[in-house]
């Protein structure tokens, strides 16, 4: 993640710690957000996508995102290792009590996520995770991250043990992890999430604010089931193109006299863009480095060119 803290790293840049987060979109085009524990060491009180630090046992960043999503919300994105015809019966053997116990054991470090999957005959659904940008914390910040974001879509036709054995995946109710890392977990439409942020009912870190803003543009507005599916298809196209591969390495600069901080992104006039190009967030830092206000300024076309070209309104 990218911190908005203005605290400088006088000892030289630290090595960014690898992490992964997952954007889960349901068939209402709502996204899964969790609120960090206010007493957490990192991003206290902020609303974020489920995610966390890479663990060597994960083997790859996609598994990290799947594991952290299970730990923080109870949603398990996995499938049976046997043939598809037996997949539903294999999942039905995992009732909610079994999942809850496994989740707690993994959270407490008593069981590895990989062992749980092996014992249950499951494999993580890594092929359902699409890349959705990477973010590297500015060099001035002492605690740095290289955060890989992925997006996935809940589908009614995909069996899953996490509350979907009887009925549609859209009815999944995420549950927090008991306050160990998060205190709430829920689906919310990105347009509503932005409104809550503007009302200071939700606090975001810069990457989350940026990505929620993008998703609000693509998934914005109510529509029919076909229209909502068309919106999700636009997200898939974004993930498959230059946007999904975009690596954001913000240049942190001082803002105005109000104590604000500017994070300039690829394509901004100060990061290789043309004169007048804007691709930046203006941030008012809050306690613990969590911004109290974020304003995204963008007139570059990140959707088609990954932040290199420009467009008048930067809309899809």
C-alpha cells in the first residue's frame, strides 16, 4: 500500500514489502470492503480491500490475496481438486462450522492455509483473479509496500463452501475476523463508497481511493442484469489491458500551505507526462498516515494506455 504519511525516511529507502489485495465484485456490482481495526499498526481504521503481506507458504501473490480474503471475510475462493462433476459434493462436506474452525486456526497461526486446502482436497482459484494494477510506496515513507491488486467476480454458477451451498453467491454475507485485523466486512457499491468517503464516513488509503474511483466510473449507475454484466465486462477488459499491468510508483511532493501532500502518478506532468497533464492525488494526512481527505485529479487516459496518453475527461 501507499502511505500518505509525510514522515521522511532519513535512513534511506527501505525495501518494499510484497503484499496482495483482492477486489471482489458481486452480481450487484458491489465491492467487498473491510475496515481495519482502529488499533492496528498499519492503516488503522481505514477501509481497504481484503489483503495483506505475502507469505512464503503462499507460493504466489494470488494465493496471498485468496488467503487474506478468507481470513478477513470468510469468503473462500477455491475449487475441488477432483473432476467438476464431484465439485459440489466435495464442497458440501465442508460445512460452515468446519470453515469457521479452519479460519480461526489459520488466523492464530495454528494451521497453514496450504495445509487446510490440502486436507480439504481444494485448490485456490488463482485463475479467477485478474491483475488490477500494482502500487509501490514512495521512497520517503519508512514502511513501504509493493502491493499487487487483483479483481475477481462472484458467479452464481461457481460452487463454493463459503455460504453459497444453498442459493446464490450474491447472498454471501462477509464476516469480520473478530477484530484481530478488521472490525467490519461488507459489500458496498463503489459509488456509495465514494459518497461515504466524501462524508468522512469511510477513510481510504490512496490506492484504494484511486481504484474505488475507477470502479465507480465503470460500474456506476443502476441498470438491468444485462447492463450490470456489461459493466463487469468492462472491468474485465480493463484488467486484461494496460491498466491491469500498470505499476504505480507515486512521486510524493509537498502540497499547499494546508499541510496537504501530492502523490503524482505515471503520466502526470511531473512524472513524464505532457505539460498540463494531471494524474495525481492531493491528500490531507490524518492520524497514523491515514488521509482524512483525498482528491483525485486526472485528465490522462489510464484506461487505454496505462497512464501514458491523455484524454479530455478520462472517462471510459
